[in-house]
């Protein structure tokens, strides 16, 4: 892990496209992979024997919902441990988004 940026299936009209640049910078600065999907983003890394991540999705209210995750890839049938974080506005400034991602990083590492 730690390749920085992986583009999967994101495309035009992607609701998280506006924050991609900030997510890419955060991923590179923290040795994470960024996985782009049509309606979500995942920052992923490996620590202390578990895969960890931050899942970002846009809710119906237009706010970005972040969920911290931890899972064991050797046990794919086991539901990942998770913790929902406080949502942030989709048009949040880069500095505020970075603060929210820092919280997600700490939360995922604590799972």
C-alpha cells in the first residue's frame, strides 16, 4: 500500500470530484492508497496487522460522511470494525477536510 492514487471507476458528475485533489495530497503525505468509485472514496493503508481505511460518501444532505474502518484481509467474511465520524460539508475548505481526515486516520488506527 502507499502508492498514493488509484483511479477506478470515478467519472463525470462524480459528487466527490471537488475534493479529489485534497484527498490525493493527503493520501500521498500519509502513505495511503486512494480508491475512487462513482459515489465514494476510500483511503487505505496497512498497520499493526490490519488493513485500515477511511470511507467517504456524500449523504442525501450533501455532506460528506466519513467512516473509519479496520479489517483483516485474511477474513473476508468478517464485517470490518467501523466508526462513523462527524459529517462535513461537501464544499469544505481543504484545511477543514484535512482536519477531518486526520481524525479519521486516528480513529481507524485505534480500531
